[in-house]
């Protein structure tokens, strides 16, 4: 479905579908976009930051992208994008029929290809109906090339609802034993026919070299997932987040390049494997990890 941008009286840009021209012919098949849930199990590993930055990078590649904040009750994605003052309606307003989808979609300040569907702040995850969520994601897939769903932490109802309308998952993991264990649990809960991809976030190569931090290989010795990308640990992320400016859009930063490489890999524009910072020989951490994992089913 084609769409049009309008600015309402408060200066907020919303998205409006064009009226379809009635036709006696059968409608042409709509190429559906890809709905991807960004999940981790463990909280605070960088899901929201990644959703915003990978979304901004995909939009910069000319893709039509909507970011869905599925963390009902703990809205954050709007802040990372600097759109917090523009939220009038949220996901639950749309699911419950209190607002039209077009009224709730907020266009990004920088890129007309990028939209946000914010989460409700004063509601509970239990208020979301999984079936409705699935239907809404299908609707979004008709309009956008990519629907990135920012999943709440945990593996309960909020996780299940976020996964409901997706067909693919990106698993975010930091180089910590607890994050690896939670990521492993999440992978085990995803549909069997999915092939989730891994992003290792907050890597500090200097610590890895000293043997003080898990390496990407250590992490993936447990998870065994295709590696979509590695993001360094950078204080610049926190500074940018506070300013509502995704670092993915900074052409000069190594950090921005790491987010853009993930976007390029998702679209298939980049086919080379994700670059892994230099790592030490041997794996002192592997023995430690082994104590936590007796095989996925035991975790
Ligand atoms: N690569 C990075 N380098 C440094 N800090 C980072 C990086 N990625 C994320 N952070 C910081 O980590 C914190 C948690 O990030 P974020 O909110 O994206 O995690 P989350 O997984 O969405 O958390 P939650 O599970 O609570 O939703 C934030 O302060 C963010 O700025
Ligand atoms: Mg989050």
C-alpha cells in the first residue's frame, strides 16, 4: 500500500495511506517486508540501542523501516531516537482500536524512510493480545521493507508477544557468562524452523586480548549462531543516546560503521562474514563457560 506523509497541527508528522483506486481486477500480490525480533533474554544488553541504530542504518540504505517498541510499560526506543516529544499514540492504542495505525506511526526527524511505533508507558505486558499483535505486524509488513521489533527482557509473555508477528530473530549477547546463558535459553524458545543470527555487543578487544573478557569465539562456542555483527563497547553510545542521535548515522565513527555493516548484511548488500576483532589463542573462558552449560537442554 502506498503512503503519504502529513504534518498535523502540532507539527507531528504522521503517515497516511493513499486511498486505493477501486479495481475490478484481482489485487496484485503485495511483497511483504521482513519482521525481525531483536531479543536477548537478559536485560540491558543493548537491544533497544541496536534496534534504533540498525533501523537508522537500514533507512539510510533507502529501505522503508518501522521500529516497534514491544517493551510495554518500559518505553525507551523513542528516547534513543530523540522522538519522545512526538509520541501521542502507542502500540496498545492501535491494538485496542483507540487510534489508527497511521496516527500512531511517528516519522523520524532525520530520515523519511524511518518510522516508530512507540510502546505504552503506563500499561502492562499482559494487556497485549498475541493474535492482535501478529495481525498488526502483518499490516506493517505490507507497508515496510523491515519491521524491527524491540523485545522486552525475559522469556515470559512480553517476549512471546514480541516474537508472535516475526519471522526472524536477532539475538543480542554481551560477552558475559550470564548473557550467554540467557541468549542460549532464548534460542531454545524460538520456533524450530528459524535460523536466528547473533550480534555480540559491547566487546572490548583489549580486555579480550588480556584474557579478561569472553571473546566472540567463546560466546559462539556455546550459541553456534551465524554471526551478524560485533559492536564495540563505546561510551559514545551512551552520549549519543542521551542526545537522541543514533551513532549509526555518524559517517566517521568506527561504531557507526559497525551498525551499518549489520544493516548491509541484513539486506544482503554485504556478503563477507562479520569482522571479529583480534582475539587471543586458546580459551581460558571456555572451561568456565563449560561449567554453566551441560548442553542446551540442561540450561
Ligand atoms: N555498544 C555499546 N557500548 C556502550 N554502551 C552501550 C552499548 N550498547 C548499549 N549500551 C548501553 O547499555 C545500556 C542498555 O542498553 P539498552 O537499553 O539498549 O539495552 P536493552 O537490552 O534494550 O535493555 P532492556 O532489556 O532493559 O530493554 C544503555 O545505557 C546503552 O546506552
Ligand atoms: Mg530495551
